[in-house]
C-alpha cells in the first residue's frame, strides 16, 4: 500500500464512521459551529517543529476539529492530513 | 465509561445546570456579548504546552467563556473541550 | 459568600456606581468610542502569566476599558472578569 | 486633587489647546487620516512592561496620535490615557 | 536547462499529472475547500530560515496545498514555488 | 525654532518637493498603489527600540512609503513623523 | 548616476523585460493570482535585520512576487524596492 509520511506538525488520521461512535459510548453531536468535532485513528505523526509536539501515538483514537480538513484517498480509503493543534483529545 | 484525555492546552469540562447556579450564589447573567460566561466542572486537564499552564485541578468548578465550545457526548452526558485561555476563574 | 479566584492574567472587579464618581472628582465622560472607560474596585487578582503582571492590589479603585466585559453575579452583586491589559490606571 | 497612576505601558496626558499650538510654532494640521496628531503634556507615566519604555518625562509636551483616546475628567479637567506606542515625539 | 535556486524557506516542485495519481494508489479528491491538495516532485529546496526546515529531499513526491501557488515555466515545463509550510506529507 | 525629538522607532523627515526630484535624477512615479513612495530629508531619529535600528543619519535623503503619514507643521514648514520600517532606502 | 542604498531587509531590483524571459528559457505565465511572479536583477541589498538575510548577491537574476511593488525611476530607468521575503528564487 502507498504510504504517506506527514511533515513537521502534521498528522494523518483515518476518519472513523458513525457505528464506531456508538460502540465507544462517545457521540459527537451536530452543532451550529463551523468546526464540528470529528473522530479518527492516528495513522502517522510528523516529526514536530519548534515547540510543537503531539502527546499521542499511532493507533490512538482522537477527537479533532477542522473546518476544511485536507483529504487524500489511498487505495480507495479516505484520510485527513491535520495540524497537531487540530487534535484535541485522545479516547482511552 | 469511555474516557477522554485532553491534549496540550485543552481541558474537558462538564457544563453545570441552572440549579447548581442558585446553590452557589453565583449567577451568570444573560449578556449582549457573544461570549456569554458559562459554569462547568473540570473533568480532565491537558499536559499544557509552551508557557501555558492552568492553575486549577480536576473537580474544580470554573467559569469559562467560549463562543462555540467543542461539544462531545459520552454515554449520554454532554462535555466541552476548551482551551486553557477560555477558563477565567475558579469557584472556591 | 461564594468566592471566585481569577486564573492567569484575569482580575475580578466590582463596578462602581455613578455617585462614587462624583465623590472622587474623577468623571468618565461618555465618548463615541466603543470602549468607554469604567471604574471598579479590585476584588481578586490572578497569578499572572508569562510576562504579565498587574501593578495594583486588592481594594484599589481602577479605570478599565472593555468592549464586552464578562459579567458574573455573586449573591445579587455584579462583578466583571477582565484581563490585566484592560486595566489602565489606579486612583490614588 | 484626585490622582491617577497609569499601569504598565500607559501614560496620562493633558491635551493642550489651540493657543498653545501657536506659541510653540508647532501646528498640527487637519488631515484626512483617522489618526490626527494631537499635542499634550505628560502628567504620569506607567512603570512600563516587557521591553516597553518611554523616553520622556513628566511635564514634557508630546505629540501623540490615537484614533479613540480613553478620556477621563478629574475635577472638571480632561485627560487622556494612552499607550506608550501612541506617543511619537517630544517638543524641546 | 535554466536552473532556479529557491531562497529561504521556499521549495520548487514539479506538479504531477493525474495518471501518476492512479499508479501510486493515492488520490486527491476534489473538495469544497479553496486549498485543494496537490501532488508534486521536489526539484530544489531553499536553505531554510530561522527555525524552518523541510524534512524531505530532492526527488521526493509530496502532497502540498496552496490556494494560489507561484507558477514558473522553464523550457515549457510548469513548476511551482512554495513555502515549506505548504508541504504536508511525503509519499514513500 | 521649536524642536521635535522623535521617540522609539520614529523618525522625522522633511518632505522634499518636485524640483529636487529632477535634480537627483530619481523620480517617484505615480502608482496605483495606496502607498506611493515619497522622498524626504531626515531631521531627527528616535533612540530605536527592541531590535529596531535605522541605518541612516540626520541629513540623509531617504525614500519612504506611508499610506497616511503623521504631519506636523513647525513655523510654517511641514514635517512627517514616520516609523523606521517606512524608510526603505537612502540616496547617496 | 544617482544611487539608492536599501535599508534593513529591502532589496532593489531592476525588472527585466519579456525578451530576457525567452532567452533564459524561464517563462512567468499569467495567473489568476494577484501576486504574479516577476523577474528582476538585484542592484543593491540592505544590511538585513534581526534574523533576516538574503542568500543572493548583486547581479543575480531573481524571481519575486509582490502585489504592489514600490517603484522608483533613476535617470529614466525603473527600479523596484522589495522586502527580502518577496524574493523567492535565483536563476543560475
């Protein structure tokens, strides 16, 4: 499979679907906000930059918000490339 | 119960309802401002970042303002994910 | 009485009424500016943050400006939560 | 007389009237700019903050610009509270 | 062939065509976002500046976004000049 | 003659007239830009601030741009007060 | 000939005409972007400021972009005064 290595303070996440939401007991309600929270699984983490680090690891399920995430498709699967600052919390 | 760990300078608060407001003697009046103050209980605190720290602890009742807080629901309960800067004061 | 502890570079002031204005000889005229100056008494001062300090103490009467101050009511009394930068001068 | 102590990088000036302008030989012409220059006498200088200092002293006549200066009246006299950056030059 | 040396935190990329997209298994879908991701091959990398570095090398195929990339044509071929921050990930 | 001492990173210049332009062989053409370049002679230089210095001296003829320069008149002569960053080049 | 010495992070370039473009094999296509790239020859380089340097030398042909470059005419020839950041690449 083609692989993407994120640069700097970018992270690649696979967005998770609605069924997963039910399983974990965590629901991301629709809001009037333009930046609706989304859930995803971390696929790869950039090397960071300046004082930016991400306190999470590959495989973590995270909550992130981003108005217009950068989308890429690898062999038919959709991924998002996000900045570290867009990732708000880790499900544990 | 599913658990959320906030990252960086994010904090998770459980918004408190109107009855709690009366009990403490503190009322958050409606204002014309877009950023109406709200009350909540701190559930979890991120590890901080750069020079940002939050001088409060889990369980504290805090006053915060945020135009469009990021909402998540865990097993039917509503929580907000906020930046440290949105938390203004602690009720003691 | 319920007590509020301000965080970071926030300060809590009790806005002073018009009669107090006359007593001190200091008047805050109406202006066309959106940020009309107001007078208040400092009730509590946050621990500061980064390089921000407030060269005033609890009990000082201060002049501040803020377009939309964050209002809270404690047992019927109105208070404002303001950033240090909104406090311009101390009456002595 | 009630006294005001400016905080941080704020300075208090007494705006000078048109006759003074003629006496010094310095005139501040009307301009189309929103930030018309004004003349004033320094009454008090804040303690400064971070790397900000004001290379002037109490009693100096200064030229300043500010779109909407914060006005206060002390015993019928009008004063302005300005940031250090609004003060451009000293008349000598 | 005329050669371009990028300065500071600029990088020169040759945009790759649609067929290449299919070969690698990575597809960049059309989005409603103004900053649609694009794929390109790095031709030259500036010396960096301040704390900015690019963790990629000449010949790497990268994903970048830029609303209005600076275009140059060298002997009929189209190239883009981009800032390091516009380059999000490397295909490996 | 009344004298003005500029503060911080401000400089005082006497704008030069159109005839001077011809003598030096340097012409500042009308442009569609809001920030048309102007020529002036440096009268006084502020003490600088933080990392800001001006690599020019009193008497130098300089090219500067400023959308709305602060104008003052001293004994009938017009002067501009400008920030160091508005001064682009020195005629030699 | 009148000479201009650029200050700080400014550089003076002589814009090159369309024929030169053909000779080098490098073409700057018309774009919908407001900041169309242009080609020019470096005439003089400011002393730099803070952490800003320009990794090019007098006589280099450079690609730059600037929405509204500052134009001056010296003895009938047109020159631009640009910030270092506007210069993207050097032709070699």
